[in-house]
C-alpha cells in the first residue's frame, strides 16, 4: 500500500498547484477501484447464473431419474407376470386376475393389464372394467398391430406412447412377447397401460412443490407436435436439458425455473454498498490529502492534525482492501520504483526485507509463457497513457501458480511525472473452475464422438457376420421389413442354402478348419451373385441368397444350380481337400405383395426336401411341400403332447432258443398309443422325434416302463431271462442316462442295450467308447442291432465286445431262395461263435427260416413265425401259455421242428 507519509513529503517538496491538480490521484484511484468493482459485479452475476443452472440441472436430473425408476419399476412388475405366463401358458382368467391383483398391489402407475394368447386378448385385469377388450385381435387392429408385431419381431419389451387413452388421460403402453418355458413356443403378448398423469405426479414432474417449469418432447429440437408435456416455449428460454432412454425411444426433457432466470444475486445490494464504501475509503483520503496540502501554508498545526486523520483513514483503507482481497500498486517509470501494499506482496511472494520493489521484481514473478503479452499490454498503456486490463499467471518461490487479474490506469502528477496505479486480485479459483468446466465439456464432446463412432460400429456388427463379413439374420429381417413396406412390381426369390458335410469338417479337422471352409464358401457364393443380389449368413452353415428381376424363379434356379456346382468343388484347408457340397431350397414371390417372411419359410421347406432327397441338389417350393411340412409340424406337436400325456408305451416281441424254442428274452419296442389313429409304429414318428431331439425321452420312457413290466412278470412267475431295449446315439452320450440306470433295480445280465451297427462303428469316438464301458460296468449287456447291413468292421466289432449280434431281417428274408445269402449268414454266425458272441436272427417268418438257421448254428430266433410285437398284458398271457406248453395257432409247424 502507498504510505501516507511518503505522499505528504512528496507533496511538500513540490510547488503548490491550483485547481484540480490536487485531486488527480483521487480521480485515478476512483477509476481503478470502480473498474475493479464493475468487473467484480459482472463476475458475481455470472457466477449466480451458473449456480442457478447447476441447481436446475440437478433438479431435472432427479426428475429424469424418478421417471426412469418408475417406468422400469412398472416394467419389472410386468416381467413377473410374463414369467408366470411363460411357466403356465394355460393360465385361467381367475388365476390371471389373482396374480395381477398381487402385482398391482405394489405401488405403481399401472392402470390395467391384458394377456393376448396367439395375439387375441383372452386375459384382462381389472376384469370388470376391461371385459369389452376380450376377443380383440391385435393382428386386425390397425392402431395396435404395428407396435405388437414390433415386440414380437424384437422378442423383447417395447414401450410406446404417450397415447390418448379411451378411459381418459394419457398413458404409456408396454408390450412383452411371451414364450413357453417348457416348449419355447410363442404364447402371445402381455400389454400393460402405465398412467402417464400418475407417472408425472409420482415422479414430481408437475406437482405444486416442483419449482421448475418442465417440458418433455420426442425430439431434441422439437416442433409444436413433438411436445407432449409442457410448452414449446420452455425449449427457447435457455433451459437445462437431459434425456431418458426407453429402449428404442428417447424422451428429451427441458426445464427453466417457474419464476424465470434471476439476473442478479440476492446479496448484490450489499455487495454494491461495500464496493461504494471501498471506493469512498480510497478516494476520501486522497481528497483529504489535497486539502491538507492546500492549507499547509496557513497552519502547520492544522496540517499535523490532518496528517493524523489521514493516517486513520489510511488504516481504514487498508482494512477495506484486506477485506476485499484486492492488492494495490503504483509504478513510476522515471525512477523504476514499484510500490506494493501487503496484499500485493503476498500475491507476488515478494521477500519481506525488500521494502521498495522495481519493475523487474514484477517481471520476474510473471509466468514465462505470459510475460510477453502482459508486458506488451502494460507498456502500451504506459505509452498511450490509457487504462490497463489483463490477466496473467505468477509463479511463487515454491512453484505455486496463481492467476492474477490486473486493472490499472496511467496518470501524471502535479509536476508532470507519469505514474501507473492499479489493483490486482487473485482469480485462481474462478479460472480453475472455468478450466474444469471447459475440460469437462471437452471430455463430454470426446465421449459423445466415441459413442457415436461405437454406435456406428456396433450397428454394422449387429447387421453383419463377424467371420464372413456377410449380412446376418438381423440384416435379412430388416431387409424383409423394408421391402414389404415399399410397394413395387419387383418380385423376389429366396434361395436357402445349407452346407451338407460341414459338421464332419468341424469334428475331424477342428473349428479353425471349419471357419476356413466357411470363408471359402463365402467367396464362391459372392462370385455367383449379380450386382443387385446379396447373400446373408443366418446360421452356422446356413445362407440365404436374395435374387429378383423380371423372371425371379428362372434366375433363382439358375443361380442355385451354379452355387451347388461351385460349392461341390474341393476346398484346400492346410493341405486337406475338403468336400462339403450344399443343398438349396428356392421360394419365389407369386405377387409383389406376398409376405417375405412366408417366402423364407417356404424356402426352408424346399431346403428340407432337398436334403431329404439326397442332398447336393436344388428343390423348388410347391404347395405339396407345404402340405407335407404342415403334416410333419402337426405330428411333431402331437408327439410332444404324447410325451406329456404318457401316450408312448412299450410293445414286446419274444425271442426263442433255436433248439428248445424256450423264451430266452424279449425286446421292448416303442409304440405311440395315438388317441385317434390307434397304435403307431416307430417308422411313423421316430424320425420326427430325432429332429425334435426327443428320441432320448422316448428311450427313457420305454426303458422304465419295460423294467416295470419285467418286475410284474417275475411276480407272475414268468421266466423271462433277458430284456433288451433300444438306445439312440443321442441318449447314449447323456450323463443323466447313467445316473438313472444306477438308480434302477435289475439283475446284472438280465438287461441289454441294442445299438445300431452304424453307431458301434465309430470306434474313434472316445465319448461313445466311454459310454459303452459305463454300461458294461453297470452289468448291462451290449447288442449290435441290424448287423450285416451297415459298415462295421471286424476290428471295431472286437473292440466293442458285444454280448449279442442281431442279423438284420433283410439278410434273413431270402435265406430259403439264395445260396449266397445263406453262406453270408453262415459266415456271420461263425464269426460270432468264434468270438463267443451270441447270434440272434431277426425277421424269422417261416418254418423254412427256422430250419435253416438251426442248421447254421444260430442260437436265438425272433420274428413273426413265433409272435408279433404285443402289449404288456398280451405278452404276459402269451408267455404264460407258452411256458405251460400251449402253442398259439400259426406256429405249430415251427414247434414240430423242435
């Protein structure tokens, strides 16, 4: 601070000046202080505006969080009902009402809930208020159909709205597709109405205690029609904004204080009073000093008194400056003398022993990166005798950096000496806050850019296959939706392609080789396509080619044939020549408006037919193929119902000792006790069961029921030494089979498992070999079924070590007419006898068969010559009669051979 004694002595040493010359320092001081006060006032207003915006943003964030929490809370309640319907697809209206009542018992904004099985409403809550909705078919309702089908296509929750409700008010509609947990079949849609007014109230959007005026729109820059809460004016009043992500929809929220933005802080009046007081405290001593100098010649005593008063006022000024944190300085260029008050010394970390500073003291304290600009501005103000305003950084002795805001003005003393007086104050906090805000904004912008880039990448990845780069199933679905919505005379054809032997490549050469084959097939597919055609990979080894044109069927058939030829050529994978080949099914639009999703189903039906007829071929969809597919689908559904309703039963065909004709065992065979078509044999349903991966379930049912019947036969004193059951390859590798077998009660050696010759040939299958060892360890014998028609080698036969070989009926049938066939059967019997393997002949239908097989040394006979497969009760009667010596009609000639 400038010393009053110094000022007084300098005044007394200069000639007396008249007029305003005495008050020039006061004017300059007032100017400098007023400049600082005005700047501080503007800064105070700016900080107050920022504080208002931060507070409003926090309030709006809480409102957005409340909205999201309440909406997701309602959705979670719907998930509970969806899970219950998925577990119990046959839920009745009372059950639905009871469950919904418990769900709506939890505080929520849900108004009503409806369940639509097969897209037709059959369950509602509240029941009385919504009875009229029962029977509504969403597919026929234009207002709701699109939203419902969108939920079905996405297989996920879809929230739509706001919509105007028939019952009054507005609401959101949440729709969720339901799939049965037991079968995975599509059950229907669950729809729930969320009361928007209650949602707003519960989320504190438009309540009386809410201090914000909030508007919600469906676009970030909305028009009048995009606003569904509040007014468009809110978006034009410099609001704070946020948004809510609702799945595929976004709400954009904007808010301003209901009383508008306040321009001045409430304490601005007291701030200005203090500023005026500081100004007065700075100016008054200077004026008073001028008066004292003017009167010095009249009264030295009075001058001394005034000097004391000036000292007092100087102390007050120091206190005021201390309170404000402002440092005052003065510089005289002619003497290079720089006067700093205590606050200035603190700001510039000046050494305490140096009472008078110089220009270099200031220059050396300024940051090296700021000195050029700061010095240029200062020297310009000094040269032009103008005001001086700038900001710069100073570095203290300990390395601390402070941001300084400096204001100053140039003036001349009474004797014409040029001086600069000014004020400095520390604005490090303000600058740091502004830098943090700028950094935060920059980080937010970078993150937004990264998110946009990531979204584009994810969108591309979601529409394309990562391995081949081809379009994926989602891309194909979007293409079908877009093409269906565009009216055009351009007809399309779909070619559904499936690689024929791709699994063998994966199993033998590994998945890396499989990936290489897929890439090679992709290149060959792309070579066949025209400029307006594309191919998508929709599964592991499945592709769909989309073609079109004036004659789409002709083009699709030509393209499919060329693809089949191209993929039938060998593919080199690390020196291995792989041949996969493919099958193709074609379906073509008969009219431009035909559903493309139906077209894809038709192509799949044609592909199934191509694989069924031998693979490596092309089939075109026809209505006859559709009928066959519908029949297969109906049988599949009925078979699943049959498993649920215990309609799969065992039939039993006895086996006889070739010499004594005693019953040596029985084979359990699967039958379907169909409620309409009677008892069906496996050829009517087993292939379908395998395609549904339920053949193992049929095996399990037959095994347990057959063992139960064996217990009944023992209770009836029937001697049935041996029971054989068929096990599919699919079930043979299931761990639960061995767990169940270990729990069942049977004597070791009385139960055997029949395996097809094609299964037993896979000697290099370690999993299958281990399964056979486990069966033997449980005391279960192994039989090879249909031997002689497969491709089992003698080596694999010895490694397997079966208890029995069953000669296929195709070899037995021509025995009496073919000498070569007889020699073949004799060789099989001789091989079995040499290895200690019992030989069973299937399909023995005549007395001649019995005599020939006896002579050849066959041990066990089974066939219609003795008995057809029969139910458990019929077999018990048959075995009882046979055991008592009674021979049913039709086999007396066979018995006479014994």
